C-alpha cells in the first residue's frame, strides 16, 4: 500500500502494474498461500498504528512492543497554563482544523499554524525506543504537502534546513513527528481532484512516516466532500477516520 513508481507511455490493460500490484489487485496484504506478509512495524507507536492497521492493513499489522516507549513530552514545567495549543498529548494523531476559502494548491493559513506548532515542538523532549531522551531538533520533523506550491511556501516560512516535501519525496523515510498539510479549501476544486487529495496510499505513506506523532492540518469542510463513486467514498472515509481517530 505504498506509492507506485511513476511510469511513462501507454500500457494496455494491467501490463503497467508492478508484479505485486498485479498479484494483489485491491488486497492490502498478501495471503499465506501466495507469500509472506511482514506483520510487524518497528516504527509506529501503537496510537498511530491502530488506525493504519485497521484502515489499511486488515488488522494484521502489529507493533514491536518497544515502539510504545517512544513519546514527545509536550507538557513540562516551561509550558504556560494559558498557552493555547493543539499539542495536548504525548503520541498519536492530531487533527488541527484551519478554515480558509478559495485555496486550491496552497494555504498560507495552514502555513501559519504549522509554523506556530513547529516552533512549539522544537526543544520538547523526545524519548526513543531505548528510553533515551533528547530535545527535538529540526531533523526530527517531516512536513508533507500534496502540492509543490505549498511545499515552497512552507520552506520559505520555516527555512531551508526544515525537512519539507511531497509524499513521493519522503516515501521510505521516517521521523518522530510528521505534519500533513491538506492545503485545499475544496477537494472538488483542487488540481487532480478528490482522487488525489484523499488517495489512500498517499495518506497511508504520509501518516506512517511518523514514529510518535502525526499532525494533520486541514479545512474541516473536507469532511463533507461529496463522493461521486464508491471508491471516492472509501477514500474520504479514511480521511474521516483519521480526523476522528
């Protein structure tokens, strides 16, 4: 359920598929009669894997027990009691609703809130799988956006050292914290449309880069996107589960 490699040219019927995609079709995991499913993640905390496992991998993906030793110490003695923040837990998936209008490929509103949360996370204490503690540094955060225009705005706001890019760029990588900026006000009006914005594989890859915390920033109206097919309904449902997780 990762992203397929880009292909060029026209391939009749299913000849453009990878061997694995051809064999599995719509199945998320391989059956025991066909091969071996590697059923343990050594990356994700259980509070993230719970959604990925049930929504993507048919309940078959388990965590290495040491994964749950990982955490981000959000609240400490330096946290002001009246400081408003969506950062209110040590691990898991957090949805940050940001209202905006008319945005298709970028959202400065989302850039602004991501910058604020990014700065709040810097210096917080990260505990790894071995129980070692250290302050969060810039390389501990991945920021993912579906469109290059949003990537460019985020890079300008957070600096060249920040790890910012598309889902394709970060496939295979990981970090304690991952941001996903949805950046569009209306999925129907966005370039490449609903099928791209809510693509199950893209959302899976983005969220599953996170070891401890995945922060999804987006317009709450995306939850009311009207599906035009059963496949779109399935994809939007995953986003809904993500928001309500």
